[in-house]
C-alpha cells in the first residue's frame, strides 16, 4: 500500500538522489532545436498508434489523414512531441513487417514535421528508424536492444535524441520469460542503462533519456496485481536513476483490471506517482487529462 510512511521510508533511504541534476532533453524539428528542462517543464509525449491491434482505441488512427489529425489534436492539447508507432506490443497482435511499418509511418511523420511538430518513432528495426529519420522524426523511442550499434549510429547521423527503454528481451515481441527484476528493479536495470548510455554517447547521440519500460516484460508476474505493484514501485523509485544524469521517461500504466470502464482515468492517476518519482517525460494517450494533472501537481 502507498502511504506517507512508505514514502517517508523511501526518502530516508534514497532522498539524496531526489535533486541529483539531470541533463535537458533535446527536441528537434527541421532546423530548430530546443533544450527542455524536464524538471521545470515536464514533457508530454503523445501516443499515436497506426496499428489496428493497439488496445487503447482513442490513440488508434486508421489511415494517414486520421493519424495526422490526431497528432495535431494532441499537440493542441499540450503534447510537446508525438510518438508514432506502427506495431502493437500486445501478445495477440500480428507482427508487422518493416516494409509495411515504413509505408504507414513515413507519410504521417512527413506531414507532422511539415507542421512543425516534433515527432518520435517507436521502433526496433533499423530500416524503420532510418526511413523515419529521413521523413523528419528526430526522437527515437528505442524499444529494443538487439541493434544498438546501428541505432545509435543512425541517431547520431541525423541528430536525433534517443529514449532508451529497458526491455526484458531483445524487443517487446521477443521477451525473456525468466527476466525477473527481483525485489529491487531499479538496481536490476541500472547496469544495462549504464552500458547502453556509454555506447550511445560514444556513437555521438546528442541527447538521451531513460525509460524503465514498466509496460514491457511481465511473463514473470503471475497476477495482474503483482504487475501493478511492480509498476507503482518503479514509478515511485524512478528518481534513483537520476544518479545517471539523464531525464527519466515513463509510459504511464492503465491497470485495466482495476480501472475497468474508467480506464481513461488511469494515466492521470499514475502521473501523480510518476511525478513523485521525479519523472520528466510522460508518454500518454490522454494528453489533455495528463497535462491538467501535471499542471496541478506543479502548482501546489
């Protein structure tokens, strides 16, 4: 259970890291770049799904025109940038070939970029990333680790920022069933983050963020309640990763088994836990609701 005693114990043990400095996150569109201090201006990353298999129906856009319209709407609601993906991570979803992903992604990224909207691509195929960068994307939401060398080289070549996701496997469709994070998931994921950060910097990637990947890799969790407890723990303890000096990103959970028909209210609830854990970048479907929650938290 989350209560003041639990929060106080967490601060007592790790509170020295709450204010550890983190680098700004670079957002680029066209020839224009800006550095975002995610402590003072938390960045909202709107989710735009091009896959019909994505479960969050409000973020699914079937067809290029609908996708462009939804991306524009999310920016109008307060998103700093838009994360576009063409393959669902759900176990029941079909694999989408890289060529098909490119066909779907490129016209959307082109149009959003022409509108001056910073665009991110969620991908783990190098060919998809290269085509997306050619179309104007300048953030890579890297949900795999099998091609790091090539991904980092591409990001450096195009001047793209990278969000490094911790995934219990090579990518969300290829998870290790034995990837149990144990009782201290922050300590478990830190060595992987350190190694990948160093490789990305050596390759010349201009800006990095870290995402603990709480939506990935739960074959080890026998119940949905255990999955939820893990997600809440990581959200609250994410600030411990500030010792690595990079801004922290979270795709906020939905906890469908708890929220049920009120699932659209989940993200702005979990934004509160993420805020307490010093998250700087929020990947969400419900942009307007999350923005309102964050503005309230920062105001009070």
